[in-house]
């Protein structure tokens, strides 16, 4: 496929294929129709032939070239698949558009230190898992690392120790930088509530401190989760971080929903198999 795409990536070869799609032509005819010299036309035809896009038929002293439909059809299918993938992931483009709009607004507002202090955000979800499963995904470091950042970022360290004074850490990186967040847990009601703060930043420069309050409640066999966030200590350079809070948390909480659903399904399947044993 790469060879086909490379061969068609030249405008002159593309024009030749268009002409051959209508009917076979000799080198001389193609040269006349494209305005190229015959040696150039011959080289282009050789490239197209190596990619399997044209076939040559000797007719006495003449050589006639014809387009091959199969590789063009294969390329068309692959392009169709790519177009479908782009459409299926259109929400990713929407996330970028929303972030760009938020970044422009926050950058305009970030004209002094503490500019965003007191700003609050609230996120609510009904998660498809029992409360104990959701709680474990917040306090177990391995489970926490499985959902707490969005691609292409990677968690390098994270912990929320479920005890007053416990460590709160979220370190992650992407291809361009490393980010460090640390703080403390303030209040814990096991399985129901977790209050903590994180000082967020990069390169040892704190951008802001986020004060989080997580509350979990039963909702039938599901869990109603409420996460409240309040900003303090906002530096001027915090604008990119704060602009990404809403879209970022919406994404990671979507990952959390998927993670707890998968974990709950796995646990239920294990229990069913155990109960079926004699």
C-alpha cells in the first residue's frame, strides 16, 4: 500500500493514471496528452508498473499501457477505512476545539497572580459498578494509574493514601514534558469520601493548587460519584492547565467508567464461575 501511495503522490503520475483509467495508451500518446517528454513519461510508467498500478502489453513495435483496477480498488478501500476512522473519532477533534477556546479565554484572564483563585468545578457521574469497586479505583495505585490521565500522557507515579495526612501524588509525562503534582489527603470516610489537595505544575513551578472532594453513594447496583474541585494559588502560567480541567476530567472520568465497568464485569464472571463449581 505504501508503494502505491508513493507512486500516486506525484501529480504527473496521477494524471497518467487518470488517462489510463479511461483507456490504454502508448508512451507517445501519453506524452502528447500530458505535455511531458517521452523519456519522462517512460520513467513514470516504470514507477507505476513497479507499484502494480499499470500493465504493459507489447503490440508489434508498440508498447501499450493499461491501468490495473485491483490496486486502485485496494487503495480506495483503505482510504475509506481511514475516512471512517476519522469520522468515528470526531469527538477527539471536538475536544481539541473546546480546549483551544478555553485556552484563549483563560489566557486573556490570566493577567495577575491568583487570578483564578476560588474557581470551582463539579463533575458528577453514575458509574456502572458497586461503590467498593469505584473506591478501589481511587485508592489502589495500579488501578488509579490505569485511568487518571488521557493519551498520549503516561503516568509515572500516582498514589492517594486513604488516611488523613496520606500522600497524594500524580506524576505523568508526554512526549514534550514531565508534570508533577503532590499534596496530602485531608479527610477519609472509607468507601464514601476522600478529600485531598494537589499542587500542580511542571519543572518545579507550581501552577495552582487543586482542592478535591470525592463523594461516592450507592445508586442501586451502580455508584453515584461527585467530584468537586476548587482552585487556589493560581499563577499566571496556570492558564494552559486550568483551560484543560473541564475537558481533561471529562475524558479521564470516561476512562474511569470504562475501567470500573470492566473490573465489575470480571468480578461478576469470576463469582458466577465460583458459584457454579460443585
